[in-house]
């Protein structure tokens, strides 16, 4: 299943007491448009250069470390880290950014047009410390720090047009893509325009290859598919971003649009957001 969602996912705020201080942690995830797109057409491949950056900017890490030292004391950094990890069930490391610059080739597709858009999952962490003073006799000092983490999770949205007008071949006419098939290859999620075939399978065109997805259960139309992939047939960029090194893989693919279920999630998370605001106004009212 693909990891892609639209909008934001909020986690927290989580509250803890570390040393003598009250600490609030929250995190918000979103897919950032990497502002990279690439179009390949019948008989016209493309070269795509991309600087992949993963981690947190050095100066953000430095100012975060000074923030923790000033508010909690450097001896508490380990308990802050384990508190965050316990609440999010995810590793929390202040990994410095690493940038890898690469050029990838997209060979020309058999026919038609394919356009690729690239996204990267980013996590914005926020930590607020309510520093107690004079054993509660003086008003607490409230300070916050934030960190933007560029994760190694990427997403590609591929649009396909088999009836591209720029195509030099005799015009084929069909109704266009039937739906968007979603699947995950390692760290890379994919959302690809797909075409319905007569045998109820779906075909997706990635680069010069056409992949076929078969329904998991042909008797029920639940939008769940299985698709074998020869990973070397994928464009180099996909190979690089997925981190997959296996030759043959089989993915679970779905027609389910998570953008729709996210709407419901955003509503339910709206309460979380207002909790954050309530928390903030609660903190402000104490000032
Ligand atoms: Zn063509």
C-alpha cells in the first residue's frame, strides 16, 4: 500500500515532565512538492537531475541543541529523545543533512506521453519547554524550538496519456486512463494512471515497460491488486529512491483514493489541532 496522503498529519501534543520542567512535543507530516517534474514522450526520452537531501540542516540541529541545553540541561537530552520515541513509536535522531546529486535517464516510452512529479515526506517537529521558576512562585518561562526533517520517503505521481497529440504514430484513440493505481516499492510510493484491460487486469506504463496488475480476488471488485515488478525495468530514479535491491518483487496495489479517507482524518485531527491551540492559549494565559 502506498504511504501517500494529502494535507497534513498531526501527532501530539504529548506532554512530559523532564527534570523539573514541563515539555510538550508535537509533529506534523506533509508531502512536499520537490518541484521536480519530468516528461517523456514517444521517441523522446529525458535526463533528469536531482539533488536528494535527507536529514536536518546543520544550523537547525545546532540551535536545537543549544535550546535543549538552555532549557532542560544537556544531561536530559537522552530522556527527551526516549520520550519522543515512546510517543511516536519512531526513532528520533538529529541526523545532519546529506545531499546526493544524481542524473537519471528516462528512456522514451513505447508510445504516448508520461509525466512524473516528485514529492518528499517532511516532518516538522516542535518542542515547547515550560521552565519552572522559584518552585512555581514566579511565572514559568515558555520557549519553543522547531526542526524540519527531510525523510527518505518519496512519492511519484505519474500521469499517462496514450493519445498524446505530439505522438508521431498514427493516432490511437481510447477513453484515457481509468483510474489511479497506488503502490509502494521500498521507500517510494507511486500513484500511476492506469488503463483497464479486457481481462479485468490493469495496465500501467512506466518508462518503456507496461506492467500488469491482477485483481487479488477476481470475484469481488474491491480495488485490490497484485503486481509483479522486475525492478531493473523501472527508471533509474525509482530504483534509487526506493532503496530496493531485489530483482523481482511483487507489490500490493490499490485503487482506493486515500485523499478521500484523509478528509475524514483531517476532520478528526481538527480536534487535535484545536487541542494544540487550546494548549497554546492555556500556556499564554499563564504568562
Ligand atoms: Zn507514438
